[in-house]
C-alpha cells in the first residue's frame, strides 16, 4: 500500500485552523507532478525520510527541524512545520496499523518560473532489513572528493542540506557493490571519516561511542542523535569529534545507522573481516523500533 499527499505550502508563520484543507491525497494511478518540476529536472529541492513503525512516525520533530534547516541552506521558502506535521499524521492514519513504512517528505523549488514551491509526501512499505539488522553488512571506504572542512570554504556546495541531488550517493553504493560490499563509508580527501551515502557512522572504542562531528559537510543524523541520547541515558559515554580514517580499523565495533534500515553492524571493512557485536546491534534495533518522537 502507498499513500501520496500533495501540499499547498504555507508560509512558515501562517496559522490556519483547518490544516487538513491545505493538502490532499492523490490516487496511486493519478498524475501528481508537472513536467517542469525542478525536483525531477535538476534535483532542486530537499527531503527527509521518516520511518513509520506500527502506526507511529519516528523522530518527526528532528526530521522536520532538519527539513527546515535544509530549506534555509538552499534558500527555499521555510516550511510551515505545523502543516507538515498535520500531513504526516494524515498519511500515517491511512496506513495499516502494523508494519514498517518509509515516509518521504519533499520540498521542491517547483516549476521553473512558477509562482510557488511544490511539496508532497509519499509513504510506501519499507524494504525488509531483517537480515542486515541481524547479520550485519560489509563496507568499503570511498573518497568523498573534498576536505572535511569544505563546507566552510564552499557553502554553495550545500553540504549541510539533505538535497534531492543524490546521484553521487547512489553511484557510491553501486561502486561498493562492484567491490563486493553492501555499503560504503565516505572519507574526506584529508583523511577523516564522514558518513555513509544514506547513514551516519558510529564507532565504539572500549566504553566510548563516537561519531564524526556534525560540521557543515556532515549531515546530523536523526537516528544517530536518538541512539546517542539512549546511550547517555543508560550510562554510556558518547562524543562528537573529528575521526581519523585509521580509527575505523582500531574500533571494537562500527555501525551505520539510518532512519529506515536502523542499525547495521559492520562485519567486513575494505575486504577484511571486522569484529561484529551481534548482541549490541540487536539491543540498538530493539530501542530504535520503539515509538520515538
């Protein structure tokens, strides 16, 4: 089952009592976007993907905050978060009460020379990630092609925004598979760990869990933030810092975490067998499957 809602984007400060009147459902077999839509022609827009688990949209607040931040970076009209929250609730209400779904939010610049941006959300069944959650993944490191401080020097690269321009990320995943791996970890040209194409990186050294500091070149992961909150609440030590590439091979365990796949432990790194903590990975995913706002 899929659900698509088209929004008439409201100004960020607009207050309307009947928010449901500002979006509408589009049947699966009906046209939804115009040919001139810049999201499809140029990738000129931003997005978020929210996991819906057993009727609950996970981390809605952090995802909407990041959508707004991406819009600001890309000089798009700031989204009305109350409208988006209402649309998310409406979409979730149309989905089955059990199961996992991926809910994608998109804010585009619209049709070229058009009067307004385009906005929609689309929900579809999530892929079955049971195997990778339980058995882990193999990864390779790939050079991202810029230094870890590139965002400060070249803000026009929009590195801190979750944009629709995902061709490079998808190409990196294809390259990983050509090398016999499931996924990749991007590293900067000056030797620092960054993130996965669709995930955040978490390392464990002893009793300390670390993740690359969320600079303008690294997207601050909503799932990673939630998991760090959980670790801190249960007495574990977490830290944000610059992580050198060579620290990957010295870690006791490494995970790639994301909104829909959740936590996937690394079992192989650049062709070498890597220590995999099945028990902790299972505990991470047990937590990540619980309702989280």
